[in-house]
């Protein structure tokens, strides 16, 4: 059974929710200096992003549009390590793993070329490619398409108005623990 929490933009599904729990457990273990254990399940790999938040503040967000590991579980673990160890936009994650924090797992399903951001829905992410970089805005980040486009230009280190390639990012997004 699939439930959609449209108001906050997160979906719950038993199999993938278990992936979000695994992502949270992996982050917690890494922050405790422990080695996370891979689950026995082996799911087809996808690109993933892991966002770590505490008290509504983003502490880290790392990931990739394309998978770099053979299974989704390995991809999640690799991305969790990256998020815990280094995100150049934030200070190193320093939270007490016994205190409250959330992990949002975004699983990339596909990208679709678009001509305009006007067709973007809040549940869609945005990928902007330019000669100088790539700007990614994950699903449910901002509601206004023009604002998201501006963010993507900035993330790609590209002046607004420069000709770019745009893609709609279709992804599933899960948070654990749930708000």
C-alpha cells in the first residue's frame, strides 16, 4: 500500500521506508564511529541523495544523479558516509547521534528534458547543466519554478540567462524519523 503525504512532499512505502530507516541507521552509526552493516536485501541501484537535518536546519546533503554502486543499499551507505564526512557547503556534521535528527533519502528514478520550468510541479526536482557546472534542486525544495531555476543557476555557478539544458528530476523522497 502506497501513501503520499503531499502536504510535506514525502512518500511512505514499506520497502522504501525500510531504505530510509537504513539510511538513518547508517548515518547514526557513522556519527557514533561505528561501521554500518549492509542489509541482506539487494535492490537495483539508483542515484540517491541523503540530507541530514537537525531542528529544521540542513547539516549536510550529498548524492549523485546516477548510481555509482552495484546495489541501492551500497549506494545509500556510500552516500551516508559522504554526507557525514564532508559537504563543502556546510561544516562537518557534528551532532550528538543520540539527539534528534532526521535523514531524508531521495531516490532518483529518472530525468526528463524540459523546455521551461513553468511545467515543474513542487514534487519535481530540477537539473540544470551548463558548460560551467550542474545545479540540482531536489523535489519539494521551493514551490516557485522561477525561484528553483535561480537556485539551480547559482548551484551550477552559471550566470542567470545563460543558455542551459534543463531536466525534470523524478524521484521518491522519504524522511526518517517521520515528522
